[in-house]
C-alpha cells in the first residue's frame, strides 16, 4: 500500500527561495525533496500568483519558455521546454500580466556551496481568476501556519522527532519536513515566517489591501525600482570577469562583488533581475554572459 | 452388591494371602467382605484393603481391579479399573517440592455416568488424547475441591479401548454428582454441570485437527444471572434464542474466565419456553463498545447507529444461493458498510443497537458482519437524524490515508492533473472496458465500441492526493453539456480529444468537492465519485478567521 503520488505543496515564494537543502531517503525509487527552513518538504508544488514576465531562451527549434510569477512575498521562476509540452504551450500563448496557477516539481541548482537557484519545472500551467488565486493564498497561509505550529512543538522537544509530531496529529510529511529542517538549518526565524503569513492573509482583506497589494502592476512598480548605479556596476563586473566567449563565473562575481561592499542577497537579486530582463544569459551552468 | 460380583475379589484377597501362616478360607473372606461393605458401609476397595491387612497381607498384592462407573467413585478408592473417554486433557508443568518442575497431565474423564477430573502423575509414554476411550487399571481416587479426582499413578496401566466399548450416555441418567448452578455461580471447576439458559449467539467453525476436519460450535449463553461463553464439539442443533436445559456439561477457565463446554456426554434439550436473561455481555465474545469510526480497531464490536442505506442481495456460491442484506450504517462519528446474514427486518432510517458484530476488512476498509452470533435490537437512545447522518464525512486526504480509506467521504481539493483518457471514450459492448487506442478490446478484439464519457483526474488538497474517476453523468455536469453535444462538438472539430481539452478548461486547477467512497489500493487512494461540485470559498471570511488565530 502506497501513499500514491507526491502531494503538491502550497508554499509562498518567500519561503520557497530558502529551500536550499535536498533530501532523499536513499531508497531505490525514492523521490527527492527540497526542505525549506520552515519544514516544507517539497517534491511537487502547487503555486499561484501573477505571471509578470515570460521569455524564450534556447534556439528556435528547441525553445525554452521562462516565466516569473510573483505572489506578494517573492517570485517563482518556471521554465518549460520540449519535455514540458503542455506547460510550454500555455506559456507561449500567455500575455502578462495574468493570474496563473502552476503544478510542477521543485528544482534546486547549486553551482557551488553558496549559490542556490530555485525554480519549478511545470507539469501544468493554467490562467486562473483572482478568486482562485486568493483561495491559493489562503491555502498557502494555512499550510505555513500548520508548519509554524509544528515547528514550535518540535523545538520544545528535547530532540525533535517526527513520530512524536505525528502522534500530536500532524501529517507525516509535515512532521518529517520539520524534523529534517531542524537538522539542516536549526531553529528557524519564527518572526520572519509569521510576518510572511500575516502579509499573505492581509493581502486578501480589503481593510489592509492598500498596504499589501498583490495585484499585477502595482507589484511590478515595486520590482522595477532597481538601483541603476548598482546595475551598471554589476554588468561591468561581469564584463571584467568574463573569460573569452564563456562569460563570467557566477561564484567569482559574488566573490568580487562582496569585496566591493555588496551584500550577497543584493548580488543574487541583481543577477536574477538581469537574467530575467534579458541583459544576461547563462551560456552554461554557473556562468553568465552579457547578451 | 451381588454375591457373584464379589467372587473375583474374594479370590484376589485369598491369593494375596496365599503364603501367610494362617490360612483363611474363601468363605470367611466372603463373609468379612460382605460385612465390611454392608454393615460398615465401606467401599469394595476399602474393604479389600482392610481385610488383606487384617490377615497380615499387603494391599499392593491385590490384583483384581474393581470395575466402577465414574459416578460411583469415592475418595480413597484404589485398585480401580475404569473405562472412560478423555473429555479434556492438557500437559502442564507444576512446581515440585524442591522447587523443580514436574510435568503432569490433567483433564477430564467421562464415561456416560458422569465426568470427573483426573491427574496423571506420570507422563512418559502416556497418551491421553481427547476423544479416545481408555481402560485404566489400578487407578485411585483422591479428593480435590470436595470432588473425587481420578489419579493415574506410577502403577496405573493405561490401555486404549475401542470407543464402542463405552455405552453412549443419556443425560437423564446423570448421577447425583451433577451440580446444578446458575450461570453466575459457574467458576470453571465444574465437571458435571446442570443448568438452564438461553442461547444468545451460536457460531460454527470447522478446523483441521490431526489431519481431520472437526466442526465445533461456540457462542454465548445467558440466564437471569449472567452471560457465559460456551463451546460444543457436537452439533446439538442450537439456534439463537433457544432456551436449553443442559446436563452433564463441564466448565473450564479460558483466559481466566469460566466457560461451559458441552461434550458427547452432555444432554441438551431445547425447552418450549422463553426466559428472561440479563443484558447480554458481548465483551465475553471479545466485543468492545465502539463508535463507528473506531470499529476497525477491534475484531468484534457493539455499536449503535442508524441505517442510511440497505438493499437485499442474492449471492450464488458453491453452496447454493444465499440471500443477504448489505448497506451502510452511521453514527455521528462516521459510516461503515455492513452485511447481514441473518434475519434482518430493518429499513433505512432505523436506529439499531448491534452487539457482537464481527469486523472484517472489505477492500481495505472495515465492514460489519452481522449474523446469528450478533444481537440486533432497536435503539431508543439519542442519534442524529437520518438527514444529518446521510451527509458525507468531510476529511482531509492525509486523515483518509491514515485510516486506509473512508466510506462516503467528502474531500475538498484542487484538480492538479487531468489524465489522458478523459472525455469521450469507447467501451467494449461485452465487458465494458475502455477500448485501446486502435479501437480494439484487449479481451474481445474488434468490437463496435459504445460511446461513453468519463474523467480521470488527480485531486490534491495539500495533505495528499486521490485518483478520482467521474462517470458520464458527472462529466456532463462538469462540462455543462450532454454526451450528444460533446459528440457533435468532437465531430465538428474532427477530434475526440477536444473534449479532454474542454475538461481541462473546466476542471484543471479548480477547487472542487468530491463525494464518494475513498479506497486504498496499491496505487494510493482512489475514488469513484458519486458527486462533484465546484468549491465555494468565502476568502475574506476565512482569511480574517485565520488572521485572528495567527495574531492571537
């Protein structure tokens, strides 16, 4: 008797981006999971939000569609090529901004110990309406709330133990996710995730909506406030570090950028931004090149 | 005692005294023997020993065993020859005097006059199998709990006898050794018990013992004082509700509780009368009081619930056609399927108290089996109305998985996948299976396919997934078009898969509620939906509620 197909986790982008550890129980056909610091054990995801950008990379014969979906707490990156025909077909016809829902598998790319790129390989993408998106936010909030509570129980235990969490009534995948997260990351920053949860819920309520807008457009403006000075410096750095036609190593960009006084987070965000707006592309894993 | 019967014993005493100085004549010995028995009320055994000793002989030289029926055994009898049947026998270890252990065999012997407990103090080479008729020579009797007990000692010979040697027993001849008791007084030590009671339940079970099939019967009997389990190795044609007069039964302890056993030497008569009994105690049959939700945790339960569905079925098996009833019963905790193999004159809406129902798995879900070993009566206590109970049980998928499925469940979730083979399909007219992509049936080859519609999809609620199948009717409901319309559309577009695309448009990523039995198999949970509807969520209200909880 099996539990069947892997459940699709509803996780906010603000949490997913920190799911930088992979777990596999070592079984012959066991699936792999990404573990978030708040205990989400992710193989498959179900996410919804505003699709703000879509672009193609790769050749005309073998195009890969990339899209960015924002949920008010951060962004999800999805890419679909010939092995995801259903999703690619939807993405090729979509005109942002649109509310979309995506079901897919979590993907972590770590070119080195300190760089982590999280994306989703979509199995299905569909345009939805705002009400459906709102239901997703509610579900994601509910899921996060349960995990925060489970984690709070876990840290009260001498040794966090999934069996004990299950006996307290938590579903198995939450109990296991929380226990693994504790092993990998230690005690989480509860306040940050509590804030994420409250932010998600307030965006659904008219009395707070002005402060926590999730609509397409308004969010875009926020995102567009990019420090042009930093952008120029970044691109110069890429040029400097490029060797021949192969572009610059991402890890050395981070290294050099750090020496010049930029935080790791800012560097990562800028890299994503420039990749998304097409100023940079990745000729090979772990390297970027100016287009 | 007749004079002729004494003659062999007179000769035995004479022989035992053969080499003594003072010869005693057979006539003298006969006189003394008669006097001892008649005047001094000695048993033959005591009398023989007394006379041998009086003349300077040894009792151990006596060789002619005294044949007695078990009902006439008295404490102190020795040198007995007993023809009896082993009613019950078991080997056990007892603590010896110096702390070591010693093996003995103890059990019950019977001969048609009564049953008596026995102990065999030697076990090497001794076989006393239940049902066998044996002849014991030189056995002796001691007192055990105020009753004669047969002892098989080092000098006792055991001979196997033919079972025809033992006349069959007729209970009415039962001797005074039988004790009459109320069921509450039975303590498990009775070897010859008489009582009157009412059969509450009776079950039949055939087991293979020593290569042979044996059938035994067991169940519960009650009188006005208590309920007690019984077992019978003989078919007394007992039926539930019979009031019976039993004589010559014996009692034993089973898991520290007394139990009545009826053997070939018991007489059982069905009385033509009814009897008031105590409230039956089905816990004696291992039944525990349970809610319907938790029924699967026990093998026998007492539950209270209301019938929400019932239908009659005819089942044709190897042993002919049986009529039975099948349905669903519910209380406020859930629903459970049941089958009734006995008289079950109830209808939808009836509130019942079912005692001693057996719980058996059916498609990985527990089901109640109600038969003559169960007791069903109308329940007059509080139960929700049929309308309230006839709602599906709302659950999240993780909970359903943990309890291996749910009967008539309701699950909210998102359709995360619509499988190929949804929409318009062709079925084999013979077997109903969906035709392969080349239009043939895997069993019946080339056939004229019958048009049908269905949806196969995956429902995911964030705690787990269920494979859902929806039939034509539900597919029409989702599509908002009839099968004829769907067919027209497919022909117009020259593509049957256009209907699957329509299903995806309507269903994929949507929040829906499905209703149906959710069952667990090797591929996970699956559900043939009986209903589906799009979920309505009051986002603001629920967000506000959640926010309050978080900020609290």
